């Protein structure tokens, strides 16, 4: 059992979001979304979880707690790495809290988090690569997000940090045939010049980036050879549609309202407690999809669930 006095409260700085965005961009080539599901919620959660992992490593370094960093499991998650403490792999499960009222309650009384559930997706828990002495660490991130176009315009008007992007459809991100895309043309109907960053992969499936400038009502070709294109990034929302077209004739048009801001305006990170893999197997209950929890209006997958109050204090782990 733990109390809020056992929580580790870490500061949130903007460079944590920047690091999370870098990983989110890399992840686009290796992940799928459910049909009809927007990718931007997952990307914001990935930004937040990456921020936690970086902040956690900083904390360990500052406290002179020895640790190692090893490739994450399962092997399909090639972009992630786990902290290893005294030979025990630590898998951090992070939850982004973005509702203002919840954030205020947590900041006023961290005890509120004791009412939350520590969740682990059951299919992930049952997958290969785990050891019984692995540990799950559970963290909560207070942070606002700009979900709507109105929210995004407020962010831009106040000149707050932002990252505007559009994720390409799956057949652009993971084409059936791995071959050069050939000539790629981007056309802008905007009245202003547009600076566009293009992200994708090269022949060796490494991340590739190109930057092009498109004149008003103009078009420009991408000078790099891409094998896949995953996302586009702009510094401001174009006032008209942008169309990207492949040499094959396939094209994709982006209206102004289909750019999203994935910046997470983080405030606090609370590392609450931990449980071993074996303990989650033995003590947790199974939570069905669609369940309402402290951190989710409804869950999307089956989860193993354990009350945060029943976790172990992290200082015991250190």
C-alpha cells in the first residue's frame, strides 16, 4: 500500500514535449490505427509517455541511482527503450490527464490519484519477452492539449508552442511494395508562401526528412527519394488546401481543418508506484473494453487493473 507521500513529483519542461514529438514522428512508420480512428490522440499520448520516460531517467541521474537502458520488448516496438534497475526491466505505463477539472484536483490534492487504476493492456502483458521479475511503473501526466480547431487558433493567436502536422493515410505510410515513390509534387492553393516539412522513410527504412518552400498558388517537387511518406509538418495552418501527388498519379488532398496540433502542454508528472509482472498476473482484475476509469472515459482494450493505492512505493525499488 502507498500514500501520496510516496509519489515522486517531477517538473515538466518544454524540451520533454520536443523529445516526445521526435519519437512520435518515428513511430508513424511502425504503428497502425483502428479503421476510422484518428492517429492524433495516440500521438499526443505517445508524446506524454516519452516525456515521462525522459524525466524518469533525469531523476535517476540526479539522484545518482545507477541504471541501464535496453531495447524495449516486444521486439516489434523498435523505437522504445526501457530502464533497467538492478537487473529488473521497468516498463513505464503513463496516463495523460488533460481535463482541466481533473488537473486542478490532482494539483490541489495528489491523494486523488490513489483513486485511479493502474492499467496494463492484457494482450501486452500476455505477450512474449516478459520476465516475472520485470516491473511496471505507473505515472500520470497533467497536460493540456489543443483538440479542436478553435483551441488550435487560440494557441496560435497567443504564440504558444505548437506542432502542426497531418498524418498520411496508411497506404502512404506502409506501401505494399517497397520501391522508390519517384517524383513527388506538392501543390498549395494558399495565398501565402508555405514552408513544408516532409517525413517518411528511405530504402533502409530509416527516417527521412525534406523541407520545401511552395510559393503562393504554386507547386514544388520534393528533391529527396522517398520509399514511404508518413507525415507533413507546417508552422502555420494553410488558408487553403494542400495536395501531394506521386509519380504514379495517386494524390492526397489536405483541407485547412485537417491539420492537428500534437503539442502537449505539460505541467506535472507524478510517478505513483510499481508492481512486478508476477504481481499484476496474480493480484490484478480483468477490466473489459468500454469500462470507465479515472484516466479514460472508456477503455478500448481489455486491461489488467490494480488500484494505485495497492502499488508499492518507488523508493523501495530504488
